C-alpha cells in the first residue's frame, strides 16, 4: 500500500538515507511505484537491467539508480549502490506503520493491564499475566494466552493465536492465521501400536524485528524452547517443528517444512517448498533452493539444490547428465551390440 499524503522532498530523503541527488531536490514525492505504473507524484527505481527501456517512458518524478546508470534517466534521480534496498527504505518513509491509538473494542476480553496506547480489536482475548508492550496493535479475533509476552510496537493482524507462555520480541509483524506455540508432534509408541502423547512443556521464544506470514505455525518445544532469533523473516504457510532454532536474519519462503530439533544458522535463505528433516545442523550463510530436500547436516556455506540436497554446482552437473541419459543409454546398447559381434568373431 502506498501513501498519498503530504509526501516528502527529494533532498529530505537524501538527508535521511544518504545517496547522491541529481536534479531538483525540492520535488515532492508521495508514493513509490514501478517505472511503468508511476505518475508525477511517484518515485521509482531501476534494480534490474531488463527494465532499463522503461526509463524512457516513465512518468515518475524521480528514479533511484545505481551510479553506473546515472545517465540513463534525464529527470531527477537519486544514486545508490543498491537501488532496491534504497527503494525499500524510501517506501518505509512514505508508508510508516501506524502505532497503537489506545482504542480497545468493548467486545475484547482483557485479563491483564495494558499500556494506554495499545489498540485491541473486536473479539480479542488476552489472558492473565500477559505482558503487552507500548504501541502494540492487536487485530480482531486474536488470542494471547496466559503469560504471553508481546514486545513494544508489535502488530498482530486478525486471527493470530499465541499460546500460553510464549515470548514475542519488539516490532514483530505477525499475519493472520499464524499460530505460535501449538504442541509439537511428540508421541511415544506402545507395544500394541497405539501412541502416548509427550507433553510439550517448552515455549516459543521469538526475537526482535521478526515477521511471520499468514497461516505459519511454530510449535512449542518438547522440553527446551523453540527459538526464532532477531530479524528472521518467515513467509506464509511455513511449519516450524518443536525445538527448532532459526538463526538471526534468516529468510524462509512459503510452504517450507522444518522438522523438530533442526538448527538453522544465521543469514540463511531457504526457497519455497523446501523440506528439512529433523535433528540436522545447518551452518550460517547457506542458501537452499526451492523444493530442495535436505536430509543431512550442512557444514559449509554455499548454495544447495535438489533432492536430496547437494552443493548447487554438483546438482547442476548431475542434472545436465540426466538430460542426456537416454542418449547415453542408446550409445551403451550400441556398444554392447558391437562387443557381442567382436566376441563372436574371436
């Protein structure tokens, strides 16, 4: 969602965010937009060379460019080594998250004391001994159990459930349908094949500046805690099993499944629909491709692909060989026939 308010001058943007301004700094922009969809109130950006042709036709008031592309646009522009990151920061300036306004809907059931500026929507339940930080916004229908901690400035969209005792740090953003602290999948088998439930007595502990997508579930620990460190970004419909630990600033795309007791390092990136079996250790700075299947621990940084996952370069080589498998089989059959003829002659 982009803003249409008073906007901000280009020279003010550069004063706050750095970069080099070329052109009229008094121009005021009110929203961010793509090059194709921009108007005279917009600031746009070029981060991918495939869209460079659109610079000639964009109506944007200003464009964010890399220094190497400074001459590709004749209008006002801001030069930055990382235009996409700069665009993200400009978008934050133009679209600040609203803070709580202290409005508590009369249908909400509150069994704890709230700071004066916390907003609580219709039909919410906040249990006893819960600690809610200043400026939080809690959407309609959210449930926060006994002893939950929610850090200052956090946003819960409608329908979020946080079970008893779980801890969420400051400035969290948790989208609708997310469930934090449900029981981990822990059962012991009887001799007759039936199952005995193992009480899940750990918590979920989430750090600061974490975002959790819609319908993502994070199970509480069986004995110790499930931990999501600072700055982690989780997409929609991710399953995080009990006693998992996810390192700081790791980003995980939608539909990933992480089985219990896996430890994922810092600054990792995991593509959509990847699966990671339990009790593995994945080191820092690992990239796992979409739909990869990780069956063993990873101790070296780098990119891993395939099923089972292997170093990306090896996977590419093996995939290339698989494409030629039929031709190789035909050649082998022909060689076998030749060998058979030679054996008859001798």
